[in-house]
């Protein structure tokens, strides 16, 4: 035996190189571990302490909580914020401290709102964290004792039993009927049987490593002793955590769009300044005067309120999602769901309930279908094919009672209520499913079982695939009850129970094999139950024969009913859902069919198997082959964390916005790589939640679709705000440039431009963030990466508004000037008032980019009505209040002036409504 991987510490041989996944299962490694552990005595306390100092605590490294200073700093990293800071620097250099103060106030307000929202999400994540098993049973110094899990070291002899969670990777040296649930690590929903024998092939995946228990695995049945071989970051769980840390997160679609928008905006500001300088020089203005005018104009049209409004919109979305049990960890992620066009969803616990349930009971002359839409406490029971009766008939059916009695008595699971009436369960999911069905259909069987323990038992094993008990029946006779896999039980049966004659009849073997095949095709795990009279209390495994078949149970992990509806909603919204699971391909195919991921024509043609790809098939594909196959795939089965990363990366290369949902440690790398990761908050692991952008507090797939709709509403509201701010600014620019081109005096001075932006942009734009969502946003295909904030609809509207607002304001300004040059202050007052009223009515039109303002209920957004009222009140004070008249150089307007102002404002609103007609007829909003 080689000493590779063994070193000297304190005079004691110990591991210095934790074995890799494949070498854990070799016979040589097994001998090394036996040597190190000194089984059955275990390590001494002193030796355990030395190893702990050498290897470190058994703690999986996780991302440190985001420090508050980083959260605060992140609020200043938006491209729009960069442009605003540059603008603030320019205004400061020019001595325009008013504009500087306004811009910096906007930046700080945006940072405060964003910091508060992300700080709340961080606190919520801390509350969600659940510690792993705090203590573990180990043998140390010849004694069985409990130690804190973080003090486990390689070489410890760890004892695992039903109900315990493994705290480290450990090689089994003893195993008695040991079954563990590794679904959170591998995605396999069925418990797997473990043994202590060496495996012939050392290069196997964790899902197939039958002689190792991995950290995080839950023991559901049996008992075992195992030698710890890997702790902390060296464990399988720790390696996945390291993979998560190495995956670079991607920018959200909103971040990419704002970056493009900021670049466009900066370029537009430079061009505007250059055009202004050229026009001013052509008019003979001084160079310094032209430069100051150009910079002032460019800075004045900067939408300072955009970062704040985007933050407010996202914050409102975060709050709305919270009411739907969705925790958003990053503000930008709230909108990303609205751009998602592919959701890669885990199966176990996400699409399915992660709860084995009896779906079908078949006996002599009857078949019972238990509907998955109803909880077991109140099932819908329907009878098909051979027997027609209602639920009350079933309750009195002797055949059903016999089938349930065998399943209840030949069962090691525990199902009952404690002293406070709370349900308590223990045992394998399959056996618990049988007891739950009996609790609904014949509850007295559970009470009778408690008073009639078996005389003897042949326990279930993975080799035998059946369990048998000797029970005393009414009258004192003994009977042998058998439960197990149909391929094992059926060959041991010679007869079947005939309810008509209440006696045994010849076995219809072909009929029962067809029933088994049909149930398996539905994705159900089939369990057969049989009985025979027995002469004595004892029984041996090889004596189980010559049985009478009583029936079959079809058991499955059913889909969540709300998940089926959510997947249908995603399809109607143009979003693909791809199931990515570590489960068996047959199970994945059945679930994909049940939730309609497989189209009906595919199911009829080939059963849907063509759209299910296994991990082995995926490994054999090149990247090009994978991308070609993606359009036809509805599910990936038996996949590893690396496979999930390949799938996500391939979809992203196709310019898809990808969301990945999951709850297990194995999902964490893909959650981090995806455009948006969605983790389960209730049943998920901390590793998954740490890697995710969103956390579903109710673990419901339906919440994802609800969040998708909210995300689309958010993006639409952001577009409304962008349109309002830019189109209003465009009107100001056209008015100013028009005046320069015509040789007229400027219609606004710098202070008046500041007032226009303050009284309109500071109120209405924020109020638009409260606008409810519109139905058409869920009827159109996803925006994906192709969507731009400044799209053709916004371009059309901005052009209309800019021209109408600019020319209308200039016309009114010139009309007032015609009475004489001494009326310049009055003309500017009329121009400012016209621009304010144009933007006030324009804000009402911006409530929808598609629907006419005259068809929108006014009370649906009371915040906007309040903002409009405040703006009008402020503008009246601007015109008539002496202190503001002195500050801004304004004069009182007459009734005639107001009529002209209102006429221009209404004309601007009608122009936008004409643009909406063009959009609706062209169906631009649905493409």
C-alpha cells in the first residue's frame, strides 16, 4: 500500500492531501482510512485536536456578508451617475453652483434609496440562513460521543443514522440498510442505497458513489459508520462552493441598457454643445459667451432625475415582489426577470413538490387515481376502467382495505401526531407515501397497526428489493405480508386476489405486467403488495414465495399544481422553460409530459424522449452541437453542476437572457453564472441562496412567473420615465436652438430652465413610477438583450413631442414679443409657463405608451394626480408670487395669455395621442 497522501504530524500518521472524488472509492484508499481511523476505537481527543489545527475547521467557506461600505459604494457605479458627476464638475467649474447642488442632491438621494433597499435584502438573507447539523456522533477514544460538526477532522469515525445529516464526506466502513437523500447535492429525488464495499470503477460521479456519504446528505433509513475523508472546503460541497466563487457574475440587461443609454446621452450632450457653439459663432457672439451657453444648455437637458426614478421604480417592484414571496437581493435584478426569455428550472422541489405521493392504486377489479391537485388530507378520488363507484364505495371496499393493510403493516416508516397534534414523520419517502394514502382512505388501519407489531421481519435491501413481515390477523391466524418492486414480487406470485369470489384466482401475469409498464410510463414508481397464509411466527428471505398478489401502488413526486399553470403562462409570454435535473431520464420525461414541457404532438410521436437529453449525451456533444440541439430540448437529465454551467453558457452565447432556478448545492454555480439566479428560500441550501439574485420565500415556481410579470411592468415604467424626461428636454432644446437660429432672444434664462426641470421632472417622473402594469406587456415576446430603452416607439414620440413643444413654445414667445421688446420678461414668463403646462399634461399621456390617456382611469395613479396639482400650484406661484417674481424675473400673465398657454399644452397632448394611434395600428408594442 502506497503512503501517498499520508504524512507525519505530532508523531501520528494523518492525511495531508484529501483524496479527489474518484480516489475516495478505491480499495487502497479504503485501507488508508482504516489505518488512520483506528476503527473501531476512533481517534483520541488529543489526535483530533492536532488534526483540527492542521486541517482547519469543518466549515464550507462562503462569501462574506457584503460590507455596508461596498453596498454604499455600488450606488455610485451606474453609467448615468458617471455622466451626472461629470456634469456637476462642469457646472462647478463655471460657477453655476445652483445646478451643481441640484445634480449632487439627485446623486445622493439615489444612493440613499438604493442603499436602503439592498441593506434590507441583506438583512433578510441573514435571517434566512440556517445552520447545518450542529453536532455529529463520532467515536473518539473508544467512546461514542457528540461533537460540534465544525470540529470533525479526516480520520474521525462518524456515525450516521436515520434523521441525521452528514456533516462531512466520509467513506463507509459499515452500513446496515442505509439509504440517504442526496437531492440537494445531486438533484436525484429518490433516496439512494449506500454500502461499504469498494467500487470496481473509481472514476464515478457523486450520484453513483455508493460507498461514500457526502456532506449535506440526509439519512432517511438505516445506520452506518464512516471514516471522514474530506472536510470543509475539501468536501464535495466545499468544491462546489469554490466553483461558485470562481464564476464571474454577469451584468443584468438593465445595467447593459443603461450603459448604452448613458453613452448615447453623453454623445448627444457633446453634439448639442458643438451645434450651439457653431450657431452662436455664426451669429457673432463672443467665444466665451458661446461656450458658456453651450455647456449650460447641454447640462440643462440632462435628465438628472432618471437615476432616482429608476431606483424608485425598482424599489417599488422589490416591494411588490416581496408581497408575492420573492426576495430581491439586488435592485437591478428586479427588472431582469422582465427580460428573461429562457428559464432553466430544477425539477425536485421546484417544479415538483419533493414529496413522494401515491398517485394510483390498482387492485383486483378496481383502480383508484388520487388527484395531485388536492392535498392528501382532502383528496379527489376517481375510479377508472374496471370499477365504477364513488369515494364512499371505496371506503367500504374490502379489496382496497386489504391492499392498504399490507402496505401499512409491511412498513417501517413512522407517521402520526405528537402530544400537541403536530404531524411527525420518519422513514423513507416511499413508505411515508403509502402511510399517507392510508391515513386518507382508511385511517383506522394506522391505529390498528400501532397495536399489532410484526412477529418477524425480512427488512428491505437493495439486493432483495422487497420487505416481508409476519402479522397476526383477526382470529389469531398468521399471514405473510410482502411489499416490493414488481419485477421481484410478481415472479414470486402464483395467484391474485379476486374480490368477486373473495378468494384467490389464477394470476393474469401479462395483464399485471402491462399495468406496471403503464404506471412506469407515467413516471410513477411501482410498488407491489402480496400476501399468503403463514404457519409460524418466523420467516426467512428465501422462504418468501407462492404469494397471492393483491395490488400495485403508483408513487411519484408530483408536479406543483401552480407550477403547471406558471409554465403555461411562461409559454404564452414567449418564455421557454427547460428542466435541468439530476434525476433519471424516465422520471424527467414523465414530469416534462405532466407539466406540458413536451408538446402533445411530440408525446404522440415518440413519447417525448427526443427532447430529453441525458448528462452522458451532453458530455459527448461539442459546443456547436449543443447550441444546435438547444432549440429542441425541453429537459436535461442526470446532469452535473458542470453540465448546468455548459447549458447556461450555451444559451447566453445565443444572446438569451437566462434565469436559473434551484435549491441545491449543485445548483449554485449555474445560479451565479446565469443572468439571474432564483433560489428557494424555504427548502434550499445556503449555498444556493448566496449565489442567487432572487430568493423565493415560498419555494413556488408560480412566484417566478409573478415576478416575471412584475419585471416587465418595471421595464415598461422605466421606458415611460425616460420618454417623459427626454421628450421634455427635447422641447426645451428645440425652443432654445430655434431662438438662436432665428436671431431671437432666448425664451428661457438659466434659472428659469432650472425651475422648469425642478417643477416638472422632480414630481411627475417619480409619480410615473407608481403606474400599474399593463396587460399587453405579458402578451408580447420577452425583450431579451435586443431591447433598448430608447427604441423606435420612444424615438417617434420624442420627435413628435420635441417639435410640438419647441415650436409651440416659440410661437407663444414670439406672439408676446410682438407687442414690443420691453415685454421680454412677460414673453419669457409665458414661454416658461407653456413649457411647464405642456410637460404637466404630457405626464398624463405618459401613463401609457400605447393606450390613450382618455381611456385610462384617472384614479388608478393618485400619486400622479397629486404631482400634477402641485406642479400647477407651483407654477401659479412662479407667475404671481412676488418673491418668486423677483427671483426668476417673471411677470403676471393675463387670462388671454393663459388661454394661449392651455391651447398649446392641449395641442401637445393630442400630438402624442396621434403617435399612439400609429403605434397601435402598427402593433409595434407587441414586437
